[in-house]
C-alpha cells in the first residue's frame, strides 16, 4: 500500500486530509483502518477540519479508532452535563429547542453575554485592559481577546483542538 512508504512504524504519524467533506473522510478512514488492520505496528492520528466536529454516526466511531484531532473556534459536546442542562433549561424557558445548527446561537449568546457582563461587573473601568485574562468557563465558545499587530481592536485568539481518543472519549484543548 502507498501508506507504508509515507508512514513510519517507529514513530507516531499524523495524517492530514486535503478535504473536509464527509464523503472524503469516509473513504480515507476506511482505507486507513484497513491499513492499520494489516500493519498493527503503525501508530496513526488523523488531523482534520472544523466541519468534522459536526459529524455523527459511523464517522464518529472512525474518528475514535484513528485518534483524530480537529481544530475549531467552537465546540458543543452533547455528552457534557452542563450542555444538557443548558438545553433543558432553554426549552423550559422558551418553549422550544435550540435551533439545530452549529454553532448553537443560543449558546453563543449565553457565552458572549456571560463573558462581557461578568467581565464588566468584575473589572469595571479596567475591563478593556483585562479583557484577555478574564476567567471564563464557556458552554460552546471560549473567548480570549487580545490585540494583534498595531491595531487596538480586540480579536478572539482562542481555538479548540477536539480530540476523539481511542478510549471513546472527546477531549478539548484550548
């Protein structure tokens, strides 16, 4: 197989696909899993795109088997008790579910509102100076605002790496 000439059995290999589409991911993961079944001495991790965090079903199982990482600016972990509680309370208060798109805009509004209102309440007149160091435990979108270049405008500098590990868990690193 072509994989054997590109990969090393002596170290961890990172495979980055050139497409984020579900069809391309399914084709690639099928080939990678077949390769690993025949060549158990290889260690492979897959690295992907923000769209991957929205995939479900058999692709999700493949992600776990292939120790997959995806980068994204937001992540909603449906298994998290805080997320489940928020969604339950949202439905009780507004009499309908959050719209099933990602990012979940109701959660984004909660994260933004909490970040800025809590920051203003705690920092007051110093909010602008402290905006990059406000402690925050987001539901879906983490914020770490800072300046880039010569502009004084604030930009969110945070991103997640979502890790689908082989133990079947989903971990996030900021």
